[in-house]
C-alpha cells in the first residue's frame, strides 16, 4: 500500500468529500451553496494529503489510527445529523467531525513518534 500513496490519498479525499456532501444534502436535506462545496473540497484535500503523506513517509502505525479516527468522526457526524440535538445537529455534526479528525491526526502522530523512539533506543 505504501507504493500507492497518491491513489490512497485521492480515494480518501474523494470519499471524504462525498460523505460530507451526502450527509448535508441527503440526511439533513439542506441545499448546498458554492462556498460550502469549496469548504468541503478544502477539508477533503487536507484529509487526502494527510493520508498520502503518512503513507509516503512510511508511518505504518499512524495511518491506520488516523483512518479509524476518520471513521469514528464520520459516524459521529451522521449520528448528530440524525438525532438533531436541540435543533443544532448540523453544527454539532460538522464540529465533531473536525475535532475528532484533528485529534485523531495528533494522536496517531504522537503514537508513531513514541513507537519510533522506543524502537530506536531499544
């Protein structure tokens, strides 16, 4: 999989964009404006580049942790959309997606760093 980092990054970015659009358009039933498409495209591009960079630099522990964090973030986003807590499910869903994915990226890189240090000094 490390040899196909560009393809994995593109697929991850496109699937992120598709899940964001499907969640907002089909689950919430909101009309999507052009600026929203741009924001979703930028977020999907960031996620795709992060995944591709992890594979390019052979961060074999950080990549699956980040992917699991993304899956959890999308589940929480859709859960917030469906439950619509206090009428603010759309805002809570997007915020939870951003927060969980950013924490997932940070935690995965910290775990990779710790494992690399342990292997180096062992």
